[in-house]
C-alpha cells in the first residue's frame, strides 16, 4: 500500500494541492494525510505517519503541497513498488545528485555541468507554462530533493523522522538529512522516472532557516559524499 504525507498551511494552500488530492483519489491512492500548520516539516511528516499507521512493507511518499503528479496513474504505483522492492534501496525521488560537496548544495550548477546530477522535474504553475528541468540520467544517487521522495516504512523507522537537535530551522534540510543518512547506513538511493510539476523554482540560498540548517548539516556529515556506482 502507498501512503502520501504532505505538509501545508491552511491560510496558504496552493491550487496544486487540490489537483494533487484529485490525482490520488482518482487513482485509488486514498491513504494520504495533510499536516496543516505543523511546527516543522519533520513533525508534520511524523504526525502523518502516526495517524495513518502504515505497515512495515508499505510505501510512504513525502512531498510538497505545490506539486502535481503527471505520470499516468497506472504507472505511478508500479514504478514506486518496482524500485522499492529491492531491500538495498533506501529512498527514491525525482531529482538528486551523485556527489554532495562540502557546501551541501546538491543542485550546484558547476557540478550539474559536470554531469553529476540526476532526474527531471517540470517547473511552473501549470503544465502549459512550465519548462522541463533535466538534471541528468535516472540512476543511483547520494541525496534527493524533498519535493518528492519515497521509501518503505521499515526503512523510515530506521532513519527516523525527528529533526536533528542541532537544526535551528524547521523547514530545511530534512530531505538531505533523511537521504544521506540512509546512504551512510548502507542503502542505495535512486532517482526514478516519475514526472511531476513543481510550482516552486527551489530558490533557497539566503533564507535564514536554510542557511542555519546547512551549517549544522555540514558539521554533522563528513563531506563530500559521492556515489561510486552512480
């Protein structure tokens, strides 16, 4: 079974959230939880997990409220189940990198030009106005972007939802924390050909919470981390 966890704010819900809910309902993916106004992304996902009470072999998807899933509704669950059937796989997602450098900025353009990134995301408010953001071939990666990530429940139980005590910010670096922790625990992370539309351009540099959590993440992890078989 596939469960979807989403964090959102009641007074700032994007139009895409209704389209995302409609997609889930139309494709028999009714097990979803929207954590409205959670204190942090970490706590919002934990609340959804505790509410839905999924089984160990179930799949949980953690995604932003400003995405739409474009992949055909028949193919979408099959891709998740196929990729996560391998017990060596930790997380799967739509975009990430095979090399996380000391700056902890996974999408760095220089490394992208060197062919170290992976995945694809359409970006824009509606598909007719969007553009395809191609990061690189789908493959094994070190870290994944949090706009859409998925894992088995039993894997998430090992990693844990809790925000690291060192993180002062509530909304940033949960994705890199989860996925690099899994990688360092011996799991393989992968990008997969699920196509989404993301309303955000992902500009985070300069945001106070992002900068603070990045500094703590850099202290917590021995960087760079790279994927030898990426």
